[in-house]
C-alpha cells in the first residue's frame, strides 16, 4: 500500500465522547454525545453535542433524517428537534427535486441522439 492509500486508525484521545440515546418511542431519537477524557471521566471543559434522528415513511420505504441540534442541554435539544427535522426534510426534498430535474434533462438529451440505421 502506498502512503496515500493507508487509513489512519489512531484514536483521537483528545476528542472522545460517550453516547446517550434518548427516545420517545414514537418520533424522536436524540443522541447526546458527552465529552470524556481518555480515562472515561466526564470532560467538563467541553460541552455535550446533540443529534436528532427520525425517519419518515415514503412509498419507497423509510427515509432517515438526522441533524445536529443546536442545544446546550437535553431540554433545549427536545425543543430544537422539530425545527431541525423540518429543515433537514426541506433540504432533502430540495436535493431529490434537483436530482429528478437532472435525470429528466439527461433523458431529454439522450432522446436527441440520432443513431444511424434506426
């Protein structure tokens, strides 16, 4: 393997977190990433990070949504959850529409190709 192909598997001991999972068993799943030191103790010099997760059902199956929740504590994370998921869903819809438009354009362009003998 060349140097560029090697993967760095060294653990960043200055950026360790313990994960707590919180759910309402309906819609919301919130991960609280609690900063810890290399010995596993809480690291009060860093603030926890929160991530929200949910999924929406589509005709093609479940579609996962996830976003960072701008919050300092669990209460703020729960309050931020609905808006963060709505924003993530809007962004995903925008991306899907863009992909559909690109596919339609490609199909129109492909239809213009004239193949001799047909």
